[in-house]
């Protein structure tokens, strides 16, 4: 236990980049994957793939760039892959039955709103979906979104406006009594990472990263040091110490 605590205390010095990114942005990355169409059935695998990619591409992160924008770009590519393998996330949420809604711990109305929003987002083309999610759910400004997707703020405004109109039409055609605001709030809440998600993901990630050596340029090649980093990050995540 003493060695574990020591490793945990040294983690900022040993692996400040990947470890701090994981701890600070895991929730954002997880939510981004869900909001981009990764289903609950495959979100764990998608999160692992995202963080393996982050580890592999960490040197390409510009210190002056937005970390969230960089991570969202990776999440976008990972989500696109998972949507294809899931047949566009089944296009609609037909797999959810009434019993799924009633069996949830969430209030039925909130669950209904979240499912309605997922069904709507699944119908949007990717450009509108990204603009809508980042604007309406994440609260990014149009210039910020424009930099991420490589377009102009005016184009972002247009995409968001069209997506809003499509949401209103979707609710009207489905004869739903839900408001767009209620749907977006339900989506925002339902796609948050569960409390144990970071530890669960790390438990699967650690062996993969140990194989590559979770090292910085200054400490590359030191096997024991890499193992201590994995233990330390696991400890800071709540006791998941895997070497």
C-alpha cells in the first residue's frame, strides 16, 4: 500500500501528459462518444479505442491548441467507425422497448426525452449533428466549432439553425409533448459517464498501454517506471492498480 501511495504521489511528475489528460477529460470524451452516436452496448470498447489513440498520438498535440477540440476530433473518428459497424447505430432506437424505459432508474419522462433525442440525432447528417451537439449540448461558440470542423462560423450557425428546425419537426411528427429544451437536457444528463466508467476503462487500458510503455521522451525504455505510472494513475482513479 505504501508503494502504491508513493507511485500515486509521483504520477504528476512521471506521466503528467497522458495521466492528467485521462483524469481531467475522461468524462468529456465519454460523453462526446455517446452524443456522436456510440451506443451504450459498445461505449466501453469505444472509450478504450479513443484513449489508446490519444496515447499513440499524444506527441501531435499542440500545447497551444484546445485539448477539448483535439479530443473531440479523435472521438469523432472513433464514433464514426462504431456507427458504421453498428449499422448507423441501428438508425433508430427500435431496440429500446417500453420495458426498457419503465425498467430504468430514471423517471420515465426523462428517459423518454433522452431516447427521443438519440433517435433524432441518429437521423441528422454528421455535419449538422456535430454542430448541434457542440452548440446546444456542449455550449461551444460558433467560432470554436468552426475551428474544429474546418468551416466558417456562418456555416456553423446555419447547420445549428437547420438542426433546431428538424428537432421541432421531429417532435411534432412524433406527436411528442416534450420540448426541445427538455430533450437536450435529458440527452446532456443521460450521456454523462457513470461514476465507475473511468476505473472500468482504465482496467482494460492498462495492459494495452503497458505493452507500449506509458513513457515520456525523458523516461522511454524504463520498464519499471512505466509500470509505476500505470499503478499510480490507477490509484488516483480509485484503487485500480494494474501492472
